[in-house]
């Protein structure tokens, strides 16, 4: 028996909600991120941020859209770049998907306005 031979023992399906959860939670790990949401008008609740992240999975590729509120005093370009890098790395390492786009919109959470 060849131990290097790959065996097909079944398919693995990962729900879009799982991809959203990984992306949203990865974004929340970036220093300076106050909250994550899918649209500026939606309720900002970091506990359920993953439900607000829009993902589109096409084969082994994923496209991510999210909105974030960044804490006062942080560099917006620096934080958004870190979000993109963190999300790309998390999706590749945890799920095995190649992230084609991570679109980040910076908005103000409704509770601060």
C-alpha cells in the first residue's frame, strides 16, 4: 500500500457563513478596528460581525466586502491595509481559499454619530 497516495473519502462543503465568520473575526483582530458590518446602515455589533460581511465564493476563490469603524487616532490607510492582509491570510490558512479581493469601506458606527 502506497501511503503517499491520496484517497478520496468524500467531499467537504464550507458554508458562506463560515467564510464570512473567518473574514469578520480576522478583521476584528486588527488593532484600531472598532466594529465590523456589511453595510453602513446596519447595526454594528462585533459579537455578530461575521453575519454582516458579504462574501462571494467562486470555486477556490473568494471576494469579500465589509465595512469597518476605525478607532479615533489610528491611520485609516494603515489599518485598512492590515485588515486586507489579515483577512487574506486567515481565509488561505483556515479554509484554503484564495482571496481575490477584500473591499473595505470605512464608516462611522451609528452609536457615535
